[in-house]
C-alpha cells in the first residue's frame, strides 16, 4: 500500500507485542449478558467515557438510568453525552468517509460549538494547553488542515478496500485515532471525534460487534498514559516523530489482551 500520511513501519513491533487473538477476546465479551440492548449498552459506555475524558461530570450509572430507565436528570448533565451517543448511532448507519466524519462531528458538538463551527474546520492556530497552563502541543496550521485530512482519507479508503489481518485492523484503527487528533481539525470535539473514528474503523472491518470494544473506557481508566503516549510524538505538528507512537497504538489491543 502506498500511503500519503499513514505508515506501517511500526507494524512488526506492534505484532510482536500482541500475545492473543483480538477476535477470541471479543467473542468472550459478546457472551457477557448486559442489562439492556447489547449494542445500545456499549454505545452508552463509549459515550460516557469519551465524554469523561473531556471533563464532563456524567457517570455511567446516571447515564444508564437516563437512557434505559428514563430517569430524569438536569439537561446540562446529559445533553453533551446524548449528542455523542447520537454520533455513535450515526456511525452504525453510515459508511466511514471524510464527509460523514464531519457530519458526525456536527452531531456530537450540537451543544458544544456554535452552529457555524459544527462539522467545519477551524481557520485559526490551535494550541493544546495542559493543566499547568503551558502549551503541550501545536496542531497543524489551519491552512494545512483540509489537505492533511484529504491525505488521511485517501489512506482510509485504501485500507477499507484492502484485506487486512485482524491485528492490522487494530493497528490502523489506533493509528487513525492518533493521526487525526494530531491534525486537530476542529475548534473543539477533536478528541471525541478521534475516538469515534477509531471505533468506526473497527466496526467497518470487524462488524457491529466491535461496538463492545471499550477503547474509550480504557483510555479514561489510563488517562495519564493516554495523554503521555500522545505527547511522546513531539510538540509541533510538522516535527512529529510517529516512530514514538507504538505505546499509543498498543493501548486498545492490550486492553483486549487483559480481558
């Protein structure tokens, strides 16, 4: 495969680090009974923990009661997570494409951004600021965003039309997440969209049962490692060292190993 922005130079190291079959582990998850519709339940898990990564105060118990038991809560507690849940619903019904990613972003930012910025690319510099109020990352220049996304989705289309091993599927799903979040194309909602993109690619390649892969919960539980592994690539977009990305790429598949 001839990529424009993705790469396979960490694939051998990735394969050497994985000890079990992700499909075998996923089959075990499928046998676990859940107290609601199987797919809706796991979409709720994804929505809650992806929201919590961004600082939302929602907890899974409250959101479960809200979605499945119709318990009423203050709208401010649930509306952004409801939007994200709607975006996970959207990916079940739509193929993975750049146009549809932008539509999903519009859905998940309905109560996060003004209408003019929902599903639209930023036209300003973007800096990620850490808890110490220091610049942790300088994203792609706004003038580059559209071109970088076109390169990325050229590669996505290539992957979607190529027969991949199950381990390659997990490698590229995590890589899509990492590259997308480094481009940081939107004013806000980049992390939520990147995690959604990883899950979307898994669903495209494995099937709907990939909804049960709790990558978002794993990232939240290991939040310090999640941010540390993203940070390892460097400070500025045009100087990123993706060879430092292996620890990030292994996070989801190692979670499955541990199940």
